[in-house]
C-alpha cells in the first residue's frame, strides 16, 4: 500500500537490512543510518552512536522484539535495547559493559520463554535480562567461531546456529543444534553439507 525510499522520504540511501514490528509500529534497520520507525507516513530516524555519528554503530544487521516488547538492535558494533514504549533512547551493550565476547552482533532472536539469543563474531550468547551465558567453540565444540544466524524450532525450542571460522586455516564451519543440554554439530566431514561456509 505504500513505498518509501530515499527519494520520497527521509530514509537513507544505504538500504534496509532488517525489519520488525513492535506493538503495531514498523521498525527498519539500515546499512549505515541507524534505525527508523514509522510514525504515520513519516519515518523517524534514531542514530545508534552516542556522541556523534559512527558508521559501525549505525550499520544494522539484525533486530528482534522479545516477550516484554523490548526492541533489540544488533549492528556492526554493539547491541541496543529499546525498552517497551521507548522509541528514542536505548541501552547500549558492548564488550566494555557486558560479558559479550564480541561487539559485532550478527543475529538476535527472541525466545518465547523470555530473553534473547545473540549471534556474535565470537560465539553465541543467551541473555535473560540479568544473566549472560556464553557458548563458543571452546566450551561447545561448535565448528565455527563466528555465529552468523540463529533459528529456533517452535515445536520443542531446539536452537540451531550457522557458524564458520573464515580467518584461520584450516577453515571450518557447519550447523550446530542445542536442546538446552546437548550440542550436536554437523560439518562437511560428518554430514552431506557440501561446504564449511554456512551462514544461515
């Protein structure tokens, strides 16, 4: 019913990488201009870098809304929480003020039981609002160090991640599943996967 771009609105020219709806309001994450939310027919921009513009802060990769209607925004640098009902200010989490193993946030998935799952450039994180649980190659055996994507199966809550390790030879990667207790890993060495570079 509507179409917006940089020519007919205040959306930037850097493209849209993520979109969610929170309590009836559409939000989009851009590739360098932060986030926008739709107010009537006007997109309201929120800069994600405190203290002035920074591209990495505003290059959004992922967004998700949790069961408490908090909006979570992950970018090339930092994880942000917009509390329910707040469309303008946020709490920034990075490696300086949280246990996040990396500030590069590649995916965020809300858990219906509360909390969020976070894919980072240095592993998987579960955050319930108070406690942080870090899952990485060392403590799970996951084939990759970078978690690009997270999926949750609604029938039983099984978590699956796509990971790979693109910087250190021999390059490794695959799909890992987690049932809350046990991890299972699938790679080209033990499954029909044809390549290590799994990203989704």
